[in-house]
């Protein structure tokens, strides 16, 4: 009987230990975070990428529609001065055409294989003298040939005495001239050699004093 009690005592101790371990296991499972086993580290949640605004598209300039091309800028007149500095003439316009200018008497049409070159000029300044019209103006072409003007007309002639048909007259500042020359179709005009009379004054009988024939080269092409 005493031997049985001695054996039962260790069994009771083992039973108590087992019950205590079971209770501890139950307490450890409540509410606490369980560390992951080695090699199974918790992955951090992926970071949210900030949305970037799309790049602003550069606005392209719209191409002009057919018929809406930009007009070429007009640079204005080109002025030319005589060698002695007394006369200044402006080149107003150069035109190549098959049509005779309407403001001149009918000159018909150009010869076959030719064009009309129409040159408009203005007298800008006359210093210490007088200017008058003179025949003989011509256009020099790229072929180095001089083509005589078919017509040279001035507007702005001033008479010294409108009541005397013998009175002297002159081309004054502001007067405009138009010259028409026939040029072969394959030849480009280089310059207009404009011929004029220059004189100092008049006598009482309207004779020109110190009259000289002069010319000025008006450049028609920059190339």
C-alpha cells in the first residue's frame, strides 16, 4: 500500500505539469501577434505610386491652307543717285508682261519670243539745276546687250510760263516716269540706263544754260 502511494505521487506531479503547460499554451494564443517562422519575413505593403500629370503637348502651328500663304513683305523703293549727287531717282516697280501698259498709247503686243519690261520710276530730288526728258534710255540684259526703250513717258512736267508756248519746261521733283522695253523671253533685265538732260538755268529767251546729256543706271536685279 505504501509503495502504491509512492508511485502515484510522481504521476500526480507529471499530470499537474502537463495541465500547466496546456494552460500556458492556451494563454499564449490570445490576442498577441505571432512572429513568423524564420525565412518567412512579413512583406511590407507595396508603396502607392503617385500619379504624375501627363506632359503637356506642345501646340503645333497649323500649316496655312491652300490659298492662304503668307504674303511676301514689300521692302519699299530703291533709290539711286547720279554720279555728281544732284539727281536722285527711286525705282518704284518692274514688271514683265505681254500686255502694253493701259495708260500709254496702244503699242500692240511684243514680238514673238519677246516680253515687255515695264519700269516705273520717280524723281526724288534735284539739287542746283534742272532736269528734262531725253530719248535714248535702254535696258541692259544679262546677255550684255542694250535694248532701246520703245517708250519713255514722264508725268509731272512743269512749264515756266503756261501762257508762252516757247517757255521752258522741266521735270520736277515728284514727277513719275514709265519706260517700256522689249526683251527676249530668255533674257533677264539687269539695269535701266535712264538718259536725261541736266542744265543750270535758262536765258531770257528760254534757252538752256549749261545743258548736258547724262545718264543713271537703275539696277533692276539683285542676282
